[in-house]
């Protein structure tokens, strides 16, 4: 049974591999996918991560076929190659479903709901797995019930792609706004054109002023006097900046001293706190100190019992509780002082950072003005020359700004395109979301119908059980949850161990029966049960269950397969229904050939 599970694409824990199974090299299975024959071959690997080879045809053809007639598929999918789960789903005409929060559904996850093995808990619907997601279990159950609409998955994929595009467009817009400034979406073509017109007007005004200034300068050049006014103004500015730097540096030094002094104070408090804790511990361990001789006169101290706990030298009454309370109070007080001091340190650090930034700005400004002063000191000037220089600087600024505006036109066009794309994507996302909600409502109706059919079949199987469990005799409701991996009968969850086995098997057979009569189910119409003798099931009860399964199978309108492993078959089973020989200790299920691997 494990070999069939593994050969179909299931994963087995290392503990599930027997010593005899690991002596084999490959598992070969001939299967039919929707009536199309194929052979699956999978190499035995205790890690269960081996690939699968698929041959289209019958087993007799496969054993003679050359290697190029086989298609090899890895365990995991990649961008360049699909996995064997994807290949099998395609052959089964099942959708390749991705589950939100988990990876895609694999054939292994499907098989967990088609194989009842002996090692899984009988109260679980799915074959046991260490790491199991509720979302994944629910998706698998819904898929097999036929309630997972392929269109929903495709729409969800498209919606996720649109949302990703929307996020990328929004991030690109934010980056542009961050570079050009403003931080919002105000930089439209109209805004840029308005700004360009303003700059051109200011440039024309400045250009006219420059022409007037040049004409005035050259007409009065002979009478123009050299002046040091500009140098004097710059010198005063440099002096003021130096004074501001000294004041700001003093403030920085003061805060740094406060931080250093406070840090030393905190270290002292922390040391004192440790000393208090050590003293408290010492007092609790050593107890009261007692002297054998008086430390003043060295006379032997004679003990007198006054019935009061007091110092045996000065006879002052001792109050241990009060002393302990005092130590505790001091410890708490010191701890509070430390916290307050640390809080003040945080505030001082903020102030220091602010003052250091201001100092850095002052130093930068001082260096700039000092350089200007040095440049001016080497070249005498006049008011006319200075006016010309200032106007020329302004004109250059406007020219550069207009050039930048031209570059911003391209950005604005891109912003307009991205904004329009965002609006379009948002509209498409909303439309896809509405369509998904509509389909999900339809999916809910389908799931309700499928579960109702499964419930009806389970109730019929339980009613056909031998009279061993009162709840099974005439149940009204059976509730099961793929996500919770649980099943209840009339809200009862506690049953005998053997009845739990019957309930789990009834669920699996009831699920299969519903799929046999309703083509909307995506159930593979395949089932393996290896629990009909677990948990002390008596032989008549096991025979009765086998009889029910055979009757369901005989009446089914479509092709299917049910495999039941049992050591005590119902005596009336038709001989043609048996597969393989009876396994014994001397002659096991696997027929090993002498001296060969299998």
C-alpha cells in the first residue's frame, strides 16, 4: 500500500520505509488517467524526494521502451520545468491550484485524502503529516468536491499580477516625487508650464536689469570708485559666524559633559544597587554577627536571655523585617533613579544631536563665507562691478533652472503615464475582485451540495454498521471539516477506538460514492483503506463493512478502484476481487528473487 502511495507521487517519512522495501530499486505502476493508460516509475528513495518517469502506454510496452520514450519530471517545480504533480494534474484534467499562504497543491496532498493508512490517527480525515496547513487541507477538500472553480484561481492569479503592477507603478511615482521634491502628485504638465513661464519672466526681468547695469557701468566707468564694502560685509558675516560657532560649540560641550557626568552617576548607582543586593544576600546567608569578646575592652561577652531579639552587645532590639524592608526600599529607590537618569540621558542625546547638526551647518556656512572673503580680498571691486556680478549670477541661475524644467517635462509625461496606468490597474483590480466574489458565492453553493451528498452517504454506511455504537444507529447529521481535519456525528466526537475506524472509513467511502454519482466532483475515483482491522475491530464488523463497500462498488455507474488491505476477508467475496496472495511471515508481500535487487 505504501508502494502504491509512493509510486503515485506520495511522500513517505523515513520511518515509513521498511527494511525490505529499501532493498528494492524502483516502483512501477500501470495507471489510467481518464481512460488513458500510462506507466509511472519512481526510484526508491528514503527521502521521498525522487523524481518520476512517465510512459504513455501499457506496462508490457513500457518494459521494452527505450529511455527516450519516457518523460522524466522532478519532485519540485521550477521556472524551466514542471513537476510530476503538474504533469499528473494535466492528465487528470485537474487545475494546478496555488493556495494563499502556502505552496501549490501537489498530488501528494490529494493522495492524503485517498489513503487511510495504519499509522495516521483514526480521528483525522487526512493521512498524518507533521507540518500541515489548514488552508492547504481546506483547498484540497474543496478541490476534490468540485467547488474550486478554475476560473477563480485564474482570476486570482491575474488580480495578484495587477496588484503587483500597481505597487510597482506607485513605488516608481513615489521615487520620482522624492527626487523632484514636493512629495505629492502636484507636478503635472500644467504645474511645470506655469513654473517655466515664471522663470522665463524672471530671467527676462533680470536680463533687462543686467543691460541697464552694464550701460550705467560703462558710461560712468571713469568715475567709478573702488570700494571695500563687499569685503567688509563678508568679514562681518565671517566674524558673526565664528561667534555663533563658539556659542554653539560651548552648548555642545556642555551637553556632552552632562551626558558624561550622568553616565558616571548611573554607573555609581548601578554599582550601589549591586552592592545592596550583595549585602541583602550576605545578611540572609550569614545572619546576625556575634562577638565572643567586647571589641572595646576585650572582656568576654556573657550572653543574657531577655526574651527579646536584640544586639547581644548594646542590647538594642533588632527588627529583621524592618531592616529587610529598608533594604528593599533602597533598592527600589536606586532602581527608579537609574531609570530616570537613563530617560534623561535619552533626552540629552536628542539635544546633543540637534546642537551638533546646527554646529555642522554653522561651520559649513563659515567655510563658504571665508572662501568668498578670500576671493574678494584678492580683487578690488566697486559697487557697479558687484551689481553686475550679482545680476550675472542670477541670470545663470535662471538659465540652469529653465534647463532643469525641460528635464522635468519628461518626468511629468512619465508621471502622467504612470498615474493613468495606476487608475486603469485600480479599475481592473476592482473588477476582478467583484468577479471573484461572485464566483466564490457560486463555489459556496457547490461545496454545500457536495458536502450534503457526502453526509447522506456516510449516514447510510453508519446505519448499515453492526449495532455497536448507539450514535451510529440513527444519526441525523454528520459534520466534517477539511480545514480542522475532523468529523462529528450529531455533534458527538467521542467514540470507541473501533468505531472511530468505522467512521473514518465511512467518510472516505461516502466521499468516493458521492463522486461516483456526480461528475462535478474532481475526486480521482480511487481509494485505499488499510484500517479495517485496526483498534480491535471484531471480525463480523470488518466483514460487514467489506460487504457494504462491495455493494457500493457493484452499483456504481462509473469506473473506479477501491483497494482494501485485510487479513480477514469476508467469506463471500468473489474470487475475482482478490489481488495478490495472502501474505505470511514465510512468504511476504514482496517476492524477492535470490541474489537480485528488485
